[in-house]
C-alpha cells in the first residue's frame, strides 16, 4: 500500500478543498482519497494499492489544484 499527503497552505486552500470534494467522493480503482481543511491548510490524503495507481492519483489531484489556483488568479 502506498500513501501520500499533500498540504496546501495558500489563501486558496478552502476553495481548492471545496472544488476537490466531489472528486474525492468518486470511486477510483485501487485508490482512496480524503480531502479536508485542517486549521488553515487544505489536506489531501491519498492511498493506493500500487505505485502506478498512486502516480495517477497524484497527477490527477495536483492538476486539479493547479487549475483551481489558476481560476482563482484569473477571477481576482
């Protein structure tokens, strides 16, 4: 089992976690995800059955974080 935790400490953390909530609720093969706010930081916890599933999950969630941050910058 592989595990990773991503902490987001930017001002956009609440928006990012809110946007990722539905994504974390989806069933993905060999992968589990949990997103939450912890203090002022957003936390994404990932668990995967193998390295390939972990790589795919990390790529997916990090891309979602990047897109959400880009949207925040554009709309300010």
